[in-house]
C-alpha cells in the first residue's frame, strides 16, 4: 500500500530499519513483560477507542505480550496530526514498527479493517506475517457501505449518531460537553478513515482469519462470513452473546477464545 503524499507523522524511511521487534515504539501502547513472552498480541482499537482498553486484556492472558496500537491524533498522541487516509496510516505504522513473532493481530470494528490492510501490506513487503488475523465486528471489507456519512457532521449530530448507532460512547462521557469535546476529534478522524476507504481487489492474505462478532450486532453473521474471500488459508466465524461491543459486559468468552488461538 503506497501513500500518495507525505505522511504527517515522522517515520523511518520506507526502506530503512523499523523499530526492533518487541521494542515499544510510538505506535505500541503497553508495558513490556519482564521476561521474554511466548506469544504476542497486537490490538487495533475501534473508532474513537483507546489502545489501553485492549492492553488490559494482558492480565488475563498469561505469557502473552499485549500491545495496543496507538494512532496519531488519538489518546496519548492527541497532540500529533491525525492520519485520516488508511494508506498513510498503514505505511507510517509499518515504516516505524516491527511485530515480534510469533504474533497475532486483533482488530475490533474499524480496527479490524486497519489490521486487515496492515496484513496485506506486510505480505506485499515480504515481512513476517501474523499466525492469525482476528477481525471483530466488521463486515467483510469488499462489501458496499450504505451507512450515512458522519465525519463532516457538526459535533452534536456526530455524537448523537454515534450513540444511536453503536452505543460506543460511555454514558458519563456523552453527558459531559467538555469530555465530548476531547473525544470527538478522535472519532471524527477515525470515521474519516473509514468513510473514505475504498477496497482494492487483490490476492487473499496467506493467513488464517478468525472472524468474531456479537449475535445481536448490526453487523450480521452473513456480512461476517464473507471474510472467507480474503484468506487463502482458512476462515472461521464465531459469534458471542451481545451487540457491537459484546466483550464489554463479559470479556471472559472472548479472552478464552483468544487464549486458545494464541
């Protein structure tokens, strides 16, 4: 995946060395384990999400190094210009970061799309691939998206639409105008990534894809099954009880599934 213009975030040259595997760079959120891990899990957050929400899973995945992917313009990198083209984001991440093998990529919602495009670019660059790609609560990327475009709407309309569509904004945040003012730029940047995304046909990735979702989510099982077009190895669907954020009320089923995969 080649960016059409210069990245707004300084990175290593495209043909230069990325950060050493396992050594946290600006993109990796999490605390390295005191001993060498037996496995590595890299988590790509949902729209407006915090990498820290996924890093906490490490407490329930012994022996696993868990990193969240922290994007420019979000959370701890809020002072940096946001990348709002997926090509730019993927290239900037891979120019600056290496993933320590053996590893699995996990992405939820928008994070699933980012993790998928990262896997495609890893294959294109001849870099070591994940043992599995886990995509959660996101329809197969080639499907048309008919949801209303939100990223250019005023703040009040954007917040209302996000709450109505996914319930992705915590209630205490939605009720506080100052907190909303802090959260909405990240949501807007992520929605710009998503709503301007155009899937480019190409070879399926040579990586098994595990597809997770909630059984009452707006993303349907039929939309999830079509991820089968995007792996040349295997695809498996698993549904959990719940909606778009099926793991928030009870994370144990998801963590058990990840532990088994890892």
